[in-house]
């Protein structure tokens, strides 16, 4: 594995981690937030949680786009789906749920393409890890249908 692949993995790991951390911070700051009753997008809507959540998801989106460029030894469909996921994530932060249709479009982009990306590795990925990532992708697609 060359330095570009390692850098891409680091970018994704670090920025997914920071997103999860700041999402939890935003949940704690949001009065009455409930993971079972509120949408994740509520964290970026208004109030003191909006800058925390929106900045964090924009950074995640930019990191995904950068990582997709660095992963030049991965299959092109996978890299394109990761880049589209990054565009969707950044768009969610730029257009919070208070913007209506733009937010809905970018939310669909991030959830759809992030769920499809692991499926693009089904033929090229290493076993048994590829089956785990495929399962995650399928769970993401199914969950997206019920929200």
C-alpha cells in the first residue's frame, strides 16, 4: 500500500471520527434532542448546535472528496461514489434542513452514495472484509428506505 492509500484511509478515519464526536457534542447541546425522535439534520438547523454540526459535516465532505482523489488504485466506481458522498455531506452542512429542498437533495446524495460505495468493491475487495462492507452498504440502503 502506497502513501496515497494510507493518506486516504487516514483522512477518512480522522474525519469520520471528528464528525461522530461533534455530532455527539451537538446532541448534548441540543435541548431535548432524542436520537429516536429527532432527525440528525435537526442538529444543523438552528441554535447553538448548528455551527458545530454544519462545520463538522462540511469538513467530513471535503475529506471524502480529497480521499477519493488519493485512492487512485481503487476501482473508479468506488472513488466516484466516495466523491459523491463527500459532495452530499458538504452540501448537507452548507444547506441545513431550514433550506428545504436543497438539504433534502444533498441528504439523499450522501445517504445513497455512501451506501452504494461499499457495493462497488464487491468484486475488487479483499475477502472476508468485502462481505462486511457490503453488508454495511446494504443496511444503509435499507435504512434509507425507512426514513
